[in-house]
C-alpha cells in the first residue's frame, strides 16, 4: 500500500522517492530532513535536505544529475544544479557542506514520503514492479508485431512468454510466473 498522506513536521527525518519531471518513471530513494512545508488542498509538499541515497553512483550520475527537479514551492522544475561531481562522496559533500546548500533542497510530494525505511522500500517495490511490467508488456508488443522483421522479432506472444520466463527467473515458482504472464 502506498503512503496514506502521513504528515511530517519541520526537522523530521523522512524517507522519500524522488521523481523528476523530465523522467517520471525513475524513482530515486533518499533519506532527508524536512526543511519547509507547503500545505495545499490535495497533498502537502515538503522541501527536504537530502542526507543519503540508496542507489549506486553510476545510477545517480545518469538519473539524478541529468534530470529536472522542483527546488522551491513557487518555481517550476529546473535542471539539477550540481556540476563537476565524480563520486557519491563528492555529491554528498556538496549537498551537506556547501555554504549555500539550501539551494539544493528538493520538493517532494507527501505521497512519496515515508516515516520508515521499510515503508519506502515497499512503496518503491510496488511502483518499480508496475513500471517494469508496463515496459515488458510494451516490449512484447513491439517484438511480436507482424510488420517487424528485425533481429529481435519473436513470432508469437506464446514464444515471448517462454523467453520471458527464462529471462525473469528460472527459480520463480510456476504460480509467480503465472501471475506475471496473466497480467499481460
């Protein structure tokens, strides 16, 4: 179950899933501290200071630094302002110790903010599984099109399902696999 709009206060530590307006299917799990709150009619928004990431540096380099985020409650999303960073340690140092580090605070939605790590992990798993399922279905539709004759062509959806089972996990039980296939 996704977050039930838990309300947080200034200086509360929260776990959040960052989403970018330029790449909304990428979720970046972070730990942060609430700096400001904006209440509106639907969902509160939190401006947070990031204190930790749960992804690897190569992933963050490709998907955090190159995307647009909202940095204030009144502005529209802008590109990430962090440049000349070569490691996760440098990124954290810039976010924590920069004299004007408040310019790196990011606005997150209450629905993507959690009190506990395990809640964030559960939310991430559900959303990520949905995105993967959606992409797999799209891939199946592209690969089984009758007009497509390229090297990734698969003749039938049944053959695609057999290949997908081998790719997904040979250790998955038949019921787990059936759930995946039935959702297509």
